[in-house]
C-alpha cells in the first residue's frame, strides 16, 4: 500500500512539473504586449471620453496576469498566464506575507531566481507579498477596478499617491522584469506612470 501511494505521489509530481514546463515554454514564446502613450489619445476631443480611454489603456496593465496574480480577491495568489491557483497551496496570512511556516519569503527571494534545471524562474522582490483583499482585481470589470482605486476606504491612496505608486513602486516595477519564462506586463512602467498622470489630468473618469 505504501508503495502504491508513493508511486501515485511521484506521478502527480511529475505531471505537475511537466505542466509547469509546458506553461513556461508558451509564456516565454509569447511577445510582450504594447501600450499606447498618452499622445495617442489627444485626438479624442471630449475630455471625459479621453479620460475613460486612458483608463482603459491602463487596464491592459491592471488585468495582465503579472499584476492580477498578486491582486486576487480570495486568499490565494494566482500563477502563470492562465492565472491558476498558486501551487503549492499558500494563503495570504497576516499582511499578505503567508502563513507562519509557509511565508512567501520561504520561496520568494529578493530577486528572480532561475530554476536550476529548465526554462523558468521563481519570481522575487524584497517586498514580495499579496495585495490586500480590498485591492483585489481578479474577476472584476475595469469599471469596478477604477471605482475601487478611487475609493479611499479600499485604496488607502490619494490619486497623487496612486500615480507615484504606478510610476515608481518596486513591486509594480517587477511586472516589467518578471524573470525567465514569464511574459512582462504591456509597455513600460514609465509609460504606465505617464498614462496614470494623463488620466488624473483629464479628471480621472471611470468606464461605465
Ligand atoms: C508580488 C505581489 C504584487 C505584484 C506582482 C503586484 N502587486 Fe500591486 N500591490 C501589491 C501589494 C502588497 C500592494 C499593497 C501596497 C502597499 O500597501 O504598499 C499593492 C498595491 C497596488 C496598488 C494600489 C491599489 C489601490 O487600490 O490603491 C496598485 C495600483 C498596484 N498595486 C498596481 C500594480 C500593478 C500595475 C502591478 C503590475 C505591473 C502590480 N501591482 C503587481 C502586491 C503586488
Ligand atoms: C513553497 C514555495 C512557495 C511559497 C511559500 C510561495 N510561493 Fe509563490 N511561487 C512559487 C514558485 C515556485 C513559483 C513559480 C512557479 C512557476 O512559474 O512555475 C511561484 C509563483 C508565484 C506567483 C506567480 C507570478 C506570475 O505572475 O506568474 C505569485 C503571484 C506568487 N508566487 C505569489 C506568492 C505569494 C504572495 C506568496 C505568499 C503568500 C507565495 N507566492 C508563497 C513558490 C512559492
């Protein structure tokens, strides 16, 4: 019986590793998406409509798996382009840093760490932890994400602080330097910061 169980566990492990390898291969092959600069929206004369269009462009970043994987509404981070539940299972724990004995920092270091064998890497950053549940985006519409970003109760940031966060926060910046085998977020952090500023300057309107 023991031996059967052992074989079974081995098979599941192998299948998991094979699955991960397949996924990293396809992610590495996918080209990075593009992001438009604020100038591309100047032709929209109506200021409110321009603001909404700017936010929709920013939405390409918010809803990209490199960002949303750390912004779930539930208790577990997501992984990969398919945004599946984190393997091995982990929970957010106090401050989003994982349960005692299974902290994010047990596996995630200060920087990305290439796998010893194979193509992928373990993502890393000194501040690696899960975003608070009230800042979760997975499964939400862009309109909902926009309203939540502007709601002081959930965002805990002014619009100016939000712009600064988008333009220069290190954990946000990781999204464009996600390590081997992972597709970066669209565009660049600089462009994302500029879009955020242009959105604020046009009145920070939300899509309906
Ligand atoms: C490793 C996990 C992780 C990743 C990856 C990540 N974030 Fe976050 N995010 C956080 C945490 C933690 C917070 C809470 C920040 C704080 O309290 O300083 C946060 C907060 C935010 C906020 C403030 C939300 C609000 O409602 O005010 C924004 C905006 C944000 N992140 C954008 C991004 C973007 C854009 C990306 C991808 C380019 C990204 N994040 C990737 C963990 C992450
Ligand atoms: C037991 C080890 C382990 C622990 C603990 C752990 N992780 Fe991970 N995590 C990994 C590995 C390995 C990967 C990379 C999987 C891959 O790409 O094949 C990963 C990937 C991720 C990703 C996916 C990045 C992407 O965009 O694809 C996120 C997000 C993440 N972890 C967040 C967390 C958070 C937050 C915690 C703590 C609450 C945590 N992890 C705890 C091992 C761990």
